[in-house]
């Protein structure tokens, strides 16, 4: 199979028929073998009914229905698990992304050798309350991750099948799939300017809580886990020991100068009356706490079932066994 289109959706019943017809037109025109995986993320409108109808109309359409709303990342992850196409394309259900982009995205993965191609809504048809925060977001993410994408969180993206089977997306992490892919070792990440329309029906499904608070927290988690997930002590331990040493050094200095004044018979301040004392105290305490946190984190990570799950790209001459990997 050439292409799997994964469509996460929450209450989008008005758009689905039009979207399916459009995708079908494009696929037929280019002679792709394909499937469309519609993942209903706990809709409360008629989305699932519409999907059922579409599966009868077009055998290439498949549906997955969540019992409740788990979020876009979960819907994508579930679609990824079932995707059979060589190239997996994700697309929003609200007709903001254009299926006409599919052939070129497919070509970029298959011929230009990209692992992931992210859409770039260069000309965006959304309110300012979305476009300005997004600019900020993309800037911060670029700085934190070194991935040079203009539009990290575009719903329209294309992936090599292998990539989507390797990565794990949850929470608000659909915003940072390129970052996750990079940490998983997929380096060829490209970008394509794509058409973008204003939302035709319904309203946005993301509130500011998701965009401004949960999103950034998930970025921190991704960067932290990517870097230190398998060696947390290096993170906590290094900050902890620096703080401890600084605190201890300050104490030593305060103590030594007090002794020195005593020795010379000079009247000196009580150590506890010098403000540096409190800095030294806090620094040593926090340092010790970070160190202990590091030990705890090591113990947790050592007991994780994934502790030795390294992402292997290929093997030669080794029979596949049932060691856990994903
Ligand atoms: N979506 C989803 N689960 C959610 C929220 C959104 O599956 O909890 C889907 C939504 O139906 C749409 C896509 O994710 O297909 C993008 O959402 P939306 O268009 O509301 O986001 P925006 O374009 O406003 O950023
Ligand atoms: Mg949208």
C-alpha cells in the first residue's frame, strides 16, 4: 500500500464527507493504493455515523472510535499503530489542510529521502490570537531543540511508515512530533509550504490551557526525557553537586574567616548574621535534595521495562526474536 491518511477528529461531522470525497479524487487521479484511517476521538455529534457511512461507500476508509476523548496525540498514535501505507500522512479533519498536497508529500518521502515532511502554513487563515502565540512557540521550540522548522505543529505532515511505528506520542505531544522523531534518530526532516484554508465548519477544539500550559510542559518533558531519560542522575547529579560544592565552599569561607578573626582577637559578626550564610545553607540543602532526586530517578529508570529498549535501525544476519522494542 502506498499511502495511509490518518485523520484525528473530534466533532467534525459536517466536514467528513467532503474531506473523504476530496481525498478519494486525489488518490484516484494519481493511482495511489491507499487507506484513510478516521480516528474518532470521542465525538458527541454524528461523526461516527458519518464515518460508518463512508466506510460503506469507500472500502478504503476505515474507522476507529475512542470511547471518550483522549486528545489529538492519542488519536494519532492509535492511527499510527494501524497504518499500513509506505507513507503515512496526517491531516486535520476540518478541511483546513488540502488533500491536493498529498502527491508531493508522498514524492518527497519516497524520492527525496525525507523521514518526515512537515507542512508549513506560510499563509495562514486563522485569527491573530492563534497566529501570534504560534510564532512565539515555534521560536522557542527551535531554540530548545535545534530543529529548523517554521511550523512545528502543522496538522498536515508526511512520514515514513517506520517512523510512526517507532515514536510514541501522547498528551499534547502532537505539537512536537518532529522533535520526538529527531530524538528517535530520524534526521531527515523537511518542510513544504502548504495551502491553508479558514475553518469551514465548527470551531477550534483547542483551548488556551492546552496551547499555553500543557503544550510547553510537554516540550520540556520531551527534551528532558530525550536527553536524560536513560541517565537522570547526570542531570540531577550535576546540578546537585555544583550547588552542594558552592554552598560548602561558602560555609568553609565563612567559618574560616570567623576563626581567623577569633585568632586575631577581632570582634566579628555571628555567622548567622551574614546574609551569605543563608545562601550557603540553601545551596547545600537544594544540592543534597537534587542528588537524592537523581538517585530516585535512576532507580525508577532502572526498573522501567524500556530501560534497554534502544531504537535499532537495521540488523544484518540476526533473526528477529521477541525482545521488546517499539
Ligand atoms: N482533534 C482531536 N481531538 C481533540 C482535539 C482536536 O482529534 O481532542 C482534531 C480536530 O477534530 C481536528 C484536528 O484535531 O481534526 C485539529 O484540531 P483543530 O482544527 O480544532 O485545531 P486548530 O486548527 O484550531 O489548531
Ligand atoms: Mg483546524
